[in-house]
């Protein structure tokens, strides 16, 4: 019975699994693009469809370049190819007669914490940021200066004025999911009511079945009637460790080296703060393997399809039990320690929705979240999550959740903290919890292995267990004595192509 090193918060325990367990590891490193800037320029000149960049530029006009926070992929990296892509767009527009001092970079953060000055400066690399002479603005989903935009066949929406008061819009994003990147960056530039108007899809990799993507495409089409809109979508490889454990978790040799490593044992004995600092200091890098341009929805869908085919892991048949180890930080920028709701959103709302063709989990199957699920609520960025947790602890019925959402929209103190960049929008916890809905509807039960807060687990409807061994045995018993077990090794979570 092999023992596998898995990530549980900031600890790396060894977990014994059966010989026939399916290890859901990402594939090996892909060949990166040698010159991201040149690839972006070529993609703009030869888009998948629509007009090339030189045909839609207005000499002397204004341009708005839309970017998203680098929340995905998980885990994050300090240097990102999207920085080079944004700089390449600025240079290309400047070359064609739209001077850089008339460019506006719009950080479209949706309901996440508004970017700080350091995060705004990180949109470009340091040398590029010092040379940039345009404006950088951060979207405010609760702002009173948003402008109305009429959507065909539906109610009006409010959107950032930089997308309406411009001669050209260029969207620069990475194709990670169907609800992030591409035209969804325009949805993240709308008011909070518009952002939360749709329900999450069962899969994050099926653009045609995503209500979020459909609404975002409608917004992009409406914007294109006012000014030309072009999307640049990057296909990114998975983040990879550098140094001694280079290749983990995709390389069996790196997994075996980590299993034998004395550093792993020492790390597990350190206090939590020191463990997180040590893991955060591990070298990571991510590379671009493709760049596509065209209408935002088209470029994004094609880039997402290519990314899944390149980075995905094939899975034959469905699994009765899936173990999902959770990291120490959440999926939002800036990274915060996981609380029970963000832990559920990372495991159930993100990792378990990265599939194509069919769900990897059999109907009524078991999901095991490997995390202590301790409450990390405080008076700062975690305060909106504490408010939602209290609603869930009191029952969490549809009526209570609706009342909690209405109250969050009117919480002036929480909105003020969001505008100041001290906390996310008070509706973000509700969006995170809603992202778990499709997975919870399919799963028979969710077990929390290594749980140190049984009350928190039960408040969310989960079953606490003391150890991963106990959780796997419980799942086997529920399945009738035998089950097909799948194990994610650690983030990054590989897209699963189920046949």
C-alpha cells in the first residue's frame, strides 16, 4: 500500500492509499513560448476571426486595456507571462498611433478585494511599469460612477465608464476557466448585482453550458457596437516548482523524493506561520504555451480548449471517492488563509468543477477534503465570510441566504472596507458558497479529513473525521466495501478529461 505526500493546509502528511488508487496529477512541463511579446503581436495581426488590430486602431484615440487579478492559476507565481502580454499590447497600440499616454489599464477585479498600489504596479514588470505613461484604474463593483448599458433581451446593467468612453477595448487574460478570462473580464467590470445575476455551471471548462459566459458574451457584444473590442487569451502551463522538488506533483520521481525528504518532516513540526512562510518562499514559475486573439469569447473558448487538451489528465470512467488536498491560501487575490467557506470553494467550487465531457465523481459519490477547516475569521478581510458562516450555522435555508445577501448589499461598513481595499465585496462569500452548489448536488457526502473544527464542518453540512485514513475507510464502507478511489496530489489541480 503506497504512501503519498499530500498537501493539507501548510502540512505535507503521508497518506496510505490502495494500490489501485488513481492519482490525478497534472502532466509534465510543456514547451514554453520563447517570446511572449512577439506571439501577442502576431496574434493581434492575425486573429482567429474579426478584424486585425491595425484595421480598428484610431490614430490619436483612447484605448482601454482590461486585465484581471492573477488569482488563477493556483498556486500563484511572482512573475507572470500576462505582464509581458500587457506590455506587448501597449507597444503595439503605440506603434499604430494610439500613444501610451492615452491608454487606460482597467484592473477588473469583480468582487475580490480591490487591488492595492503594489498589486496595481505588478500589472507590468518593474521596468515596463516605470515607462508606462497611461492611467491604471481599479474597478469598484459598488461604485456610484458606473454607467448604464442596455443589454438585448434583458435588464440594463452598470459597467465601468472606461469601457464606454474609449475608441478601442483590448482584453488581456489567461484562459483558465469558462468563468474567468475573456469576455468574463467585462462582466467583472460591472456592478455587483450584474456579477451575481447568474448561477454557476456544473463544469468550469464547458463554455457553451456556462450562464456566466453567456451573460459575459452578451456584454462584450453590446460593447462592440460602441467601439471595437479585441480579446487576447493566453494558454498557460501549470505552475511548477523550481529547486530541489522541481516537478512535484507531476513527476513520480519528485513525489518519491518528497516522501523520503527529512525537510518534509521538519516542516510539519514548525508553527503554522513559519510553515506558510517556508512554502510561500518556494520558487515557482509559470510559462505561456500559446496566445490567441479575436473576439474575446472566441479567443477565450479556443484558448481554453487548447489548454485543457495540453494540460488535462485523462480519466477513464468515474470515481466513487475523490480526495482533494487543500492549500494554505485561497483562490482570491491577495491570498488569505483558508476559512471553512473558502476551503469549500477551493475544493468543491474549483477543483471538483475542472472537468470536461462528464463529471469525474459518480452520482452520490464521496468527496474527501484534506484540511483542518479551522475558522480563520477576523475583523479584516475575513469579516464578510464570518457573516455568511453565521447564516449557514443557523440553518442556511434559501430564505436565510437571500436575507443575508440583501443585508450584505446594504452593509455600509462592509462596503466601505471593500472600497478601501481592506476586504472583498460582502457578496463574494455568497458567490464562493454558490460555486459549491453543483458539486454538492451530485455528491452524496463530503468528509473533512483531519478536521480540527467539527462545528464548522457540520455548519456547512460536511462530516468531520480525525484522519484521512478514517475518511477513506468511511467512504469505502458507504460504497459497500469497495470503491474506486481518485486522489489529487496537490495544487495545481489538473483538468480532468473523463471518458
